[in-house]
C-alpha cells in the first residue's frame, strides 16, 4: 500500500471526524439547555439499549470485513452482498420477536410500543451504517466514510432540535430519539442499494459460514463492550434515578474529544496492521503502536487538565457536579483506547472467541462492582468501577495478544510511562479543580518540555522546513 495514500487517509479521517464530531460536541450546550438532566438520562438510557440491540440485529457482521477482504479477494462484493442479506433476515426475526414479547419488553425496559419499534429500526440502521463505514475504512475510502458520517451527524442535530422545539416541545426526550433515528433510516436505504448494486442479493452457504464463524463470537464481545461503556447508565437510572444518569452521561461527552481521535486513527491502524503482518514487518508494528499510544496519552492528559473549564463551557450549572466523574472516565477511556492495539492481533489470527471471553469477563466484573457500590456512593462510584474494569480489560487482551503474537506489540517501558503520566494528570486535576492558572501553567510547561525533547531527538523544525519546501516545489 502506498504510504502517501495511507497518510492521506489517516489525515482525512482525523480532520473529517473532528469537523463532524465537533458539530456534535458543540451541540452539547444546546441539548443540555433544551433537556433537563432527567430527559438527558432517559435519552442516554435509550441509546444504551440501542447499542445492545444493534449487536444482535447486525450479528456483528462488520467485524468480519477485514478478514474477508483477504480471504475472498476475488469475490469480495459477493461476500458483502451475502452479509447484507443476513442482516435483513436478522432484522425481520427480531421485529417478530419484538411483537411477540412486547409486554415483557415494555415492563422490563420501561419503553412504550412506539419506543420499542424505534429501538429496533434504529438498531438496524446503525448496523447497516457501521457495516458500510467499516468497509469504507478498510478500502481507505475516507471520502465515502466522511460523506456517510457527515449526513448522519448533521441531520441528527438539525432534526433533533427541530422536533424538540416543535412537535415534541413537551417531551424533548422523544424528540431527540426521533432526530437520532430518522437519519439512520435514510442512510440504511443507501447502504442496501450500494452493496446490492455491486452484487445482487445472494445467500452463499460458504460466505454465510465464514461470516458467522468470525462474527458470532463477537456478539457477546459487542454486548460486553456495551455493558462496559453504557450499562452503568442503565444501572444508575434504575438505582439512583434518571437525573444522576444524565449527569454521568454528560461526563462521557468530555471523553468524546479523545474518542474522536482514537477512532479516526483506528480506521487506518487496523488495515495498516493487517498489511504489515502480511509482510512480517514486526519492527514497524511495534514502533508505531508505541507512538500511537503516546499520542493518545498526551491528548488524554490534556483533556484531563482542562476538563473543569470544559464542563462549565458546555453545560448549564445543573451539570457541573459531573466534574467528579470526568477524571476516572477519561482515564478509563485511555485504557479503552489501549485495548484496541492488542485486540487487532486477535482479529488477525481469527481468534474472536478469545476476544469474547476476555471482554465478557470484564463486563461481568463491571456489573458486579456497580451493583455493590452504586447504592452506597451513587453515580460517582460507577466511574471508578469502570476505570478498574477497563484496566483489567486492557491487561487481559494484552496477555492474549502476546500469546498469539509471541511478542509484545507495545514497548513495555514506554507503555508504563504513558500510563503513569495519565494517572498523574488525573490526580493533579482532582487536587487542583479550582486552580485554573496552576493546571494550565503546568500543562503549558509539559508541552514546552516535550517539544524540546522531540526537537533534540528528531529535529522537528528542520524537518518541518524541508516538508514545507517540498510542498511549495510541488
């Protein structure tokens, strides 16, 4: 693969995602002022349910695309068409189940008939869009990826605000749900047509068997990931009320800053890793995996240090107490990012059952810890149980990757330094919540020191001049 193409794709994903997520990020002040903490909690609980049903309906088929591209290179379009048909069959099945067990769903999930229908339709749309964006990422088609993502993001915000200010003025939560689901429904129609135009609908036994072999073990993994990232909101709502669930959910918006960068780079990291493995270029893998983890460490530490000001900028005073959960959530988010580095090894070796086992175990621990501590310490406890669980989550996947890869994908010394740095930034933030000048001053000094260290090691200024001259010449 042409290095220039990879770099261009990586830059395109990152810049584009920042623009898109920036829309969502800067819309937070709008939604936190249009919705009470209770409405905010209800919507995020609905989103948690949607994340769970999305895995079942989509059969996690997006996870088999990376392997199938190399296994069925000549018939890749036929394989993708089969996956589309599988998802359609799954959707019909779950819609029937939804009708048969509607009373149970309404009682257990506290959702109306309309909300249940929206939940299933929205989940199908999400599964189809995720399948398409995974495919686009694997093909380095960042423009297609961004086109689909931008349509979803822009319409989501516009329709949500319109519905909340008009039809659902008295029920902002429902307006937000409709505003989220309609763009996914529109995009899902495009995705179905796109893949069926490349290859007519088919259901090949060979492709079905291979797709399910890779994807089915990922279903419990996907559910476990949702339990790790969102089920605590459901438990907080049940135990402590929707208002505390809203505060906890808002705190996750601060982590979104890191998640945007990590998910953008991951769209390039995974296909790049697969290619390097095919050439047995283990030196490059370890070098760039370590650099990758250091970059996200700096971003996580920066977000931690400025988080108190971000919260006040983004939300009304009713949300400001969430500052006490932002620190553990952001640190947990760093470990959540770290897991994506070793887990790609498990995907490469097609050992998805190991992925499900490790993630499932972490999810069970998370549920138990939440059940024990939330009743005593409220929503703050969920942030710290999430942190403890994500540490175990990363360690388990790292150990599995070493067993499969027969070596460490990360440089251990650098990894430990990065982890200590993030914890240090978190502790410093908690101790200096009201010391704006000290926190920002320390952060500035840290960046200056980092710059001079890198300048001494890599001659950044001279390299920058050379790149500028080349670009001007070309």
